[in-house]
C-alpha cells in the first residue's frame, strides 16, 4: 500500500457530494471555483483540534531517563527519542514545543486524587490523561479497564466547534490490532451516550474505510460515473421523500416505542442531509487524494518470554498506515469536513512488532522493558515523533483561508507513560510510571507560540491538552484538571 500522494484536483463549478442512499447534493458556488485565493477579508478562519496518542512509556526499564532535552527554551537539543524533529522535513523545532516534567498522579482505589489513576499501571493512565477525570470503579478489575469516566477532550471540543460539520469528529487508529485480543486498548475517545452514560467511540483502523468515508461523493474523473451521479441529482428528491409512503404505512403498524425509534431514525437522516446541503467554504487546498488501495494484511510473530510463554506480536505495515492516516486527517481539516480528530498511533501496551520498522525482533512494549537496547527503545519513541512531525509539516505547507492550516490548529501528542517511580511495584526508574510524562505541542491557534522546550514543573500531564483546547476557543479546564501551560502562549 502506498501513502497518499498525488496532484491536487481543483473543484469544478458543478461539484457534488453524495447524499444518503445514493442521492447527491450540489455544492454552492465557492470562491475556489473562480479564484485560487479565498477572500481573507470576508471569511472567518475555523480552528482545528487534534490529539494524538502513543501507547508506550518514555523511559526504558531501569535505565536513566533519556527522552527530554537537556536545555530549555528555543533551539533545544534533540535526544534520540526525538531525532526526527530534525529529519525529512528539515528542522521542525521552530514549529514544535516539548513540554516535559509532567505528572499524572495516582492513588489506591477509593483515594485516587483529582485527575489521577489507580496505582496499577497498564491501561489506567489513558482515561485520566485524555479526559482529566480520575479512575472510577467498584473494584480493581473494573477501575483498571481501559476507559475514560468522562468525555474526552476531542468530544468536548467537537461539541463546541465542529457540531455542524459533515463529521462531528474523526477517530483514527494506525495500529491495525492489539495483536493479543484487543477491545478497548485501541480506543482513545469517549463521549456521552443518549442515556447519559460514558460510551467508547471506536476508531477507524482501516485506511481503506477511512478513505472511502471521506471521499465518497467527490465527483470521479470517469465521465460516465460523473454523468450518472448528476442524473441522480436531477431527481431532486431526498431519501425521506422517496421512502415516505412506505414509511408511513410501516409506522401505522408499529407500537409506540418502535414508532418513536423510526421517527428518530428519519430525523437523523434528515439532519445528515441538511448538513450535506450546508457545505462549508472549501479552500484551494481541498482535493481528493489518491486511492490507498486495499489494507495490508497482518503478519504475525511470536517471542518467548522469561517464563517460557510464547507471546504474540504483529505488523500490518503500520509505517504506511501512519502516512495514510496523517494525510486523511490533513485533508479532512483542509476541506472543513470536520474540525476535530483523534489519532491513536499505537494501542496501550503496544505489541506492534518492530522488525520491519528498524530491525528489532521484538514488540514496542518489551523494548520498553528488558528487551533490546536503549537505542532501540529510543527508536520506538521516535517512530511516533516522526509521524507527528510529518503531520505538523504537512499542516505547515497547507494554505488555509488565512495563513496555513498549522496557523489555525492546535495539535498535541501524548504518551501512555513516563519514567520514574512505580507505586504498584514500589520501584524506582520504572516504565510503569506516570512521572516524567511529556507532550509535544504544535500549531498557532489562539496565539500559541511554539519552538521551545518548557519545564512542566510537575503540572498535570493533561495540562498541554487543556492548553490546546483553550487555543481553539474552549475555555476553562478538562473536568478535574484546570491547569494549562501558560508558557505556550507567552
């Protein structure tokens, strides 16, 4: 599978988006159809928000902590964990800030502090980190489940700035599978269900599905297919109109509860049609990307641990998948299909095999413990940093209504763990720790300034996320976490 490349395809005067059930909706006349430049004097540039996650810790076993730069301020030095910030795209330090020395607090069940996690490590840090709400639960097994107990930041921001877009928000994941079962270890977004409970929002992990969901409705190059879609438009009837007679007959034979469900279903379809008709302004940077082809298959690997157990690992060209997902997010933002997204590079406690990535016959999780070398662990972290840096670079190079996409975005990369004291094992210098947490932050939305290494001074690990939320106009904190990184705005 090749990463999404290709030349830009400008929108034509008669451009359409496909509606539900095979109908199509015409785009209004847009500035891009007459001029390659949008009128910055009469337009309001939207803000975009993206939170990214890597399911690894920043330190390796009993080694010294090697992630953070040794200098603060501008022109910070790059450790092996962040070498890619000065890589294929050139020196990106002026566009990316590093916030280190953060901490996610912990406690035993029943005494977990605000915004904290239970003392057991794996799968307990994601919920508090991304929602700012402490772990809840009636017992240890329940509390340890990889979940958030309040809506995560992306859903809060989406409600505020993206509710009228074609997609309320996008959830993507690069790692194809947990490779040892799965479940919620690959979920980083949680929102409120209709009954008020907190529900997981499963991400799209298939580049094929992600591509089709974005670009279905863009007029194809094939003239015959384009003519067919335009012929459907001439019918000028919505899906509801086409099925109203049958629907009315069905409704007459339904009970009260089923009738309400059907009415809600039709209302949702009508609301989606209305959103599709209200197409947002599209900049000259909005075009259909090349088709990524079919998803790469999963290759399975095994290793034997110290107890003689045979453990599974896997790889499904996550290198290519990461490039595709980054390109899709950029285009979804550039086309204003959505203004909010989450991107999970790797599952919590990732068992992604690293052989194809940099020749390590082991998984990412084990390379953070006793497996492999310290240099290989640095490469694990830098693999995440590399793709985040590429995302920042593509945003920087994408023109927006005013400035670049990066100028109007807030982008954050956080990790599952840090390095330091492990309360579960009462051990120092452990990977099972949420001391020495860190985040990368990019974008200039809300007046944010980048290009510095900032001392987090033991502030909550969610503080960079709160800062990014504030940058796109969502005031206040994140549930139990009210602290932000003021230095990002100074």
